[in-house]
C-alpha cells in the first residue's frame, strides 16, 4: 500500500465494513498540490452511485495557498474512477441491501491519489459500545501478558 494522506477513523467506528474497494479520484492540479501538503479531511465523507458514475461527497481538500487566480472549491463533488463491473455491483449493493459507501482513507499509490471505499452497514449504539468493550478487554489482556513476560524474564 502507499503512504496515507488521511484516514477516516470515524467510519470504522460507525460502520461494519463488509468489503473494500480501491478507486482513483479525478482531481484538479491545485487539489493535488494541497494533498501533497497534507491539507485534507475525510470527516463525514461518503460516496454515492449516480448516473455518471460514483461521486465522492464532503471530502474537504483545502485551497492551495500558493495557487494563482484559479482555485478550487474545497468541498466540491469529485468523480471516482472505477470499472463498470464495480460500479454496477456497488449500485446493486447500495440500492437492494441498503448499504452505505463511507470513505475509509485516501493515499498515494504510484504517484496517484487513491481512495479506499468501504461497503458497510451502519452500527447502532449498542454495537459501538460492544466494540469499545472488546477493545478495552483486549488492551487489558495484552497489558497483563506483557507484564507477566517482563516479570519472568
């Protein structure tokens, strides 16, 4: 995998991810320069299947300060680049089964910006609490094992 630009940790908390997809992103030059500077945010970002393809919504890529008179809108919808087979599969999954397409992370791969989409089902509050409880138990178990190994030598 490439170097991460930004990750969306809330998506993993709010959704049970069933499958992941990799998609390219159609960007402007100033957006790429802003991403190289690390000025992006995926909080509340999602993808939606439409007539023209899969579109990325609410991804914030800040304006590049050193740009000339042409700048981009930070929250503009961006087209995602996927195969027709993947697009029809995502359309089927989101319409029939009611699954969502949260964006998990944005990263570099061979000099290009890629987005990892998760095909996920929303978690309710009880599921989220149960996941947090499991994490705490695992952390305490790991801590005790490490302490036992240190004491044994």
